[in-house]
C-alpha cells in the first residue's frame, strides 16, 4: 500500500471519530511533554507486574514515544502501536504501527488472546462515555490468558485547586460532553469497573499525580507546559462550541496556572490494571 493510500485511510478513520484534540504538529510535542511528566512521576513506563512480555500493544499510541521506550526495555519483544494517526519517525526495529479506529467494526484488528500486555493511555478525549465498557472489552479480548491490561486516564481535577482552574475544567468538560465524551471524570473513577466487567481479575487501581508549576522543579515545569498546551489546544473548540471569547479563555488559563503555582497543585491521573485470568 502506498503512503498516499495509508494517509487516505488515516483521514477516513479520523473523520468518523469524536476525538477532542485537533490534529496538529504541536500536538506531537505536547504528547511527548506529557509522557515525560508521567515517566518522571512513576520512574518508569507502566505499573502492572510484567514478566518479560513478548508481544505488547499500545492502543492510541500517539507519537509512539511510550511504545518506543518499551521496545528499548524489551528488545526481544514486538511492540505494536494502534492509532488513527502515524507515529513519529525513526521507530525502533521492533516497533510496528497499525492504523485504525478503535471504535469501528467488531473489535481490534488482532487475533484474540494474542498480546502479553495491552496498554491504553489518555483516550478519554477519543472514546465516547457510553463506548467505554465495549472499548475495554476489546482490549481484554486481544490479551492472552495470564496477560495484563493497563489503563491510564485524564481527569478534570487538580489538587488542591482554585476557582479559575475549576472553571477551566468545567468549560473543557462541557465541550467534551457536547461530543458525548466524559465531561466529569467518570471514566477515571470507573476504570477498575470496566476491567472487572470485561473479565479481568487481580484489578488494582489508584491515582498518579503530576505537579504543575515551577514550585516542583523540572517535573513541575513539564506538568505546567503540558497543562498550558492541552488547554490552549482546545481554544477553538471552546470558542466555537461554547461561545467563550478566546482572550477570556487564555486569561483563564494564565490565572489557573498562577493558582497551581500558589497552591502547589498536582494534576490527578487515575489508573487501573488487571490480569486476564489464566486458562
Ligand atoms: C491524548 S493522545 C495519547 C497518546 C499516547 N497514548 C500517550 O499517552 O502519549 C490520544 C491518542 O488517541 C488516538 N485516538 C483517538 N481516538 C481514537 C480511536 N477512535 N481509535 C484509535 N486511536 C484514537 C489519537 O489519535 C491520539 O494519538
């Protein structure tokens, strides 16, 4: 298949999705900043107790940075990224991207029981609230018995938070809800339920937090850069769908960041992982 045909498939796949974040080259930088902020927090790339996985799937792989690092950590493994859009250039030799839409068809385009580890991070802006149980069922279906599934998600919460930050999240949540996406943080709270309902056992859940602001040194600078970039990328959505003036919105982002600095706030990131029962 030619690169042009691949792009056409990618465009068609994108046209039929509710994904909140617009496609733009700066989104690559934002996703990588976000990745480094989380990696600094957990001192690694996953939480499940993996034992030398041979086949790894990253659903909604974005730039591919997480998957590229798994390729390095597990050089004998094959790591597959699955996304609407292409990954960054210079992928490791043991990385492979499959382009497609998680929400289309009857399931993921992989055989059942075929991955040792299935990871999905930050898809709350792409999977409608009502589709979450089915989406997680699809992840569990392609995991081999005894393999692990890990979900890491965004929330609408910084802790402690101030009024501007709350209003900012309320606006973003309202825009998300208009598209049928989670606008309140329900997905993050229900991650363990989705896994259990899809048949996973040994489910563990908790929250990570990423500091926002210079008060926390380099990790906080990364967190603040991601917060600013993510909120800014939604300017057009908030303006067109909620009628909020863009200058007012940018002022709100700046005030929210000041609040995070003053309160020493941390962004809350819910996670859950579970194991497909061994045969
Ligand atoms: C916020 S990014 C997260 C990327 C990566 N998981 C990370 O943590 O850096 C969400 C990704 O999900 C992809 N995505 C959104 N909706 C999707 C769908 N229906 N099927 C496949 N991928 C989707 C987007 O293209 C984007 O690359």
